[in-house]
């Protein structure tokens, strides 16, 4: 072989390698820059899913030129779906669309998440910026290229490689399920989706109007709670999917930025009120009633705070409350059904349907079951069934109450017939009637006496409960105030000493912050149970003064004995181990002691003030100690 043939062969190899390198797609060279091929014959919709390159911008300051720099380290998405949850970071995504046709092709890039604050798209062809968009729900709706509730960005794809860079940033969650659409197929699918949404909206509106008429005829407040829930969810659903911003308030950018959290909190509030009222928890179980009322109070507070606090905070709190409220409503419904309330069966079926639909939706999102029209719309199907079944639930309870009234009327009619028969018998036998009447009077008198005795017991029980602190089961402040005034007058007459010990659990806010309010409550109960057995003298009182403070009233006790008693309590509390959730909590307490013989110079309020002053001194001296102050007419 001559030299010319060798050179020609070498050039041929080099050109072949160069052609191969130029023809290779970025996906073969870089897994973080995948390629999607489109032509006139490709499917009308391509789901990008997790097949994108990802770059996290923690500073939110990167520019397109910076992210395109070779120095940037792009990553592949390893999670099952492009959902990054609540985050303060901005995210960049990239992928390539290869137009296999010989002419430009029109395509849409859709982001079906309408509540993102900032959406930017950059389309590069042959190293030049061809198209760019800057969208987001914080910009007026009129600025969108297509009048659509989602972010839809038209692209004119040049033949060959088209590089797509997209930046997302939001105060809520970051989700990036991008879709590449053929325009014709997009409009057809969009029409079908809006038809489905219209059906859902129509059903919910019909149920609102229907149950509003039922409320006007029955005056049952539960219908108002039901209407409030359905209306709140309807507005939440329309706002979450962008329909309200597109068609109801397109210029209200500020309101649209937090409307989702507002309607979410409103739906949670009416859910709690409906569960409490419909299940009649106030008569069935006071703890369950207080639980639902507490959740309703938290939801109402969140509803008010959505207008002043940042959306990123309120939407997180609202989302965190959703599952506890739904599970509580469902559990209480099954509890009522299990305890014999048949009217709760449709209620339980309604909430169970919603939870099943959410499970189906999540299973399809994680690829556990095939995705289809039923699984994609599982949440909407579930909420429609919930609304319908809750309406059936209300109607079923009306029928249940009507049946009870009919049975009561039947019983009353039977009593009336019996009374008439008795009256006829009384007419026939006057003497027997008189004797029977006397016997009945005696029996009724006995019943009345028993009733009076029961009322007295109930009144005594009520009086005891009114004087007791519900958490610690010791006396409350109202009882202590009365006892202090009484013992003060007695000590003034007898010229005997009166002592007060004020106790404050140290660093109680830190306990609540570390272990939650349930842990704090456990500590207060443990301290009360420790103190109570040693306060047994007639006239002595142990009471919860408020919050983490306790107070002890000691009659005929001098200052030295009172300080010794307080020191004993302090040491016992220091050694106290409060069991909580598999562990223990350690606390200490500060004590303030005041003692004196009451007269016109030492009123109950002044004695309290002296004890509080001593308690303040104990805190100032480092806590976990006992301090006393000199009082007027001091007793040593």
C-alpha cells in the first residue's frame, strides 16, 4: 500500500469518527440531558415524567447562561415522580426535543400545576435563544400566551435538536410533570377534561342548592356545615386547578396567591363542625366533642391567619392538618356506628370512599397500579361520592329521627289508651279507684323523693366539678380564692398564722416545646399527684393557680414549718421522673413562701403578693429553690 492510500484511509476513519460524534444524541453522552424525538407521526402527548436533567439553585440567582455553563453539574432524577415537595430552592430542568421532520413543527409544553409562582422556559436552537416565556401565578392571567388554567407554552420546533431549559420556583411545592403536546390533540383532550370538570362542578353546585333548600325547611344547622364544606372544597378544587384564576378573578393576583390555603382551612373547619354536630358528640362523648372542637378552633385560627401570614407557612400547616382531621372524622364515625348509631353508616361509607380514592390515586402515581382515566380522576370521583353520600347521610338521619318520633308517638298513644281504660275502671269502682289513687300518690311521692335525692347528688357532683381543675384533678383557682378569703377571716378572728406557698414549674415552656403540650400536661398531673397526699389537714388547700403554677394554703402554720414543707416538696419534685411516650421527663420547681397573722394590714391580696414576690426571688436566684419574705405580723 502506498503513502497516498494510507493517508486516504486515515482521513476516511477520522471523518467517520467525526460524523459519528456529530450524529450522536446528548442522551448517549449525558444521561442528564435526555432526548425526545417528534415527527408528524409521533403520539399527540409525550409525558416527560422524570426523564429530565435537574439542577438545584439554592440561591435562586442562576441565569440561563450560568446554568448552560459546562461547569454546572446536572443530575438525573432518581425519585419516582418529579415532585420535590415544599422547598425554598429554585429548580432548573432540561431536556432535548429532536424534530425528525424536514420542516418546523408546532408543539405545546404543558405544566399542569397552576399554583407555581415562577415558571420560565428557554428554547435554544443551534446555540441561539429562539423562544422564552416568563409565567407564574403571581403574574396577571392576561400575560399568558394561551388562555388556559395550566401553564401552556407553544414552541415552534426547528428541524434537528431543540434544547429546552425550564426554571421553577414557588413558595409552595415544586412539581414538574411536563407534557409535550401536539396542538390538535391538546385542544381535544382539554375539551374532554373541561367537560369532566364541568360535570363535577355541576354536581357540587346542585348539592349545595338542594341542601340549602332542605336547610330552610328543617333549620338543621348540620346542613349549613355540609354546605360550607362542599362550597369550600369546590372553591379549593377550582383554585388548585387554576380555574378561578382563569375565569373568576384573573386580575386578583394577591388574593390568588393565598386562596388555596384559605379554602383548605375553611374546608377543614366545616369538616370538624359537621362531624361534631352530625355525630352528636357533645351527648355521646365529651372528650371526642372537645377534640373536634379543638381541631375546629385550630382550623378557624388558620383560616384567619391565611390573610396575614405567608402562603408558604399556612399551606404547610393546612396540609399537615388534612390527614389528622380526615382520620379523626372517620374514626369517630365508625365508633358511633359500632356503638349502635345506625345513622352513621352512610357517613362512614362517605369518608371511607374518599380515603380509598386517595389511595388509588397515590398508588397510580407511584406506579403500583396501571394509570388510566379512572385512576387519574380518582380524587374527583371520591369527592363526588363523598358529597353524595354525605347528603344521603343527612337524609338518613332525618328518617332515623322521624322514626324515633313515630315510635314515641305510638308509645304515647298506648299510654293514652291505657289511661282511658284506667279511667273507665275508676268510674266503675270508686273505692278501688281511691285506694289505687292513694297508692299512686304514695308511689309518685316516693319517686319524687328519689328524684330530689338524685338531683341533690347531681348538684353535689356539679359543685365538686366546678371546684376542681380538669387536668390535675385538684382544686381550681376559684375554689382557692374562696378558701383564702374564708381562712383569712378565721385567722384574723383567732389571731393564728396563715401561710401561702406559691409553686412554679421551672422552664415549663421548654418542656412544651420539647415534648408537646401532652408532655407538659403529664408533668403538671405528676406534680399535682406528688403534692396532694401531703395536704390533708382540715382547712389546708392545694390548688392549681393557673398554667404551670400551684398554690398551697396552710392554716395555723408558722413560717419555719412552711419553708420546711416547701423544701421537702422541692426535693421530691427534683427527683420526680415523669413517664412519657416510652421515656421520662425531669422537671424542677421554684417556691415562694409568705406567712403572717392576718389583720387590717395584711389582706388576702397582700399575702398573695408577698408569696409571689418570694417566688420571683426564687426564680431570680436560679430556680429550683425556696425563698420566703418577711410579712407584716411575721410569725417565726
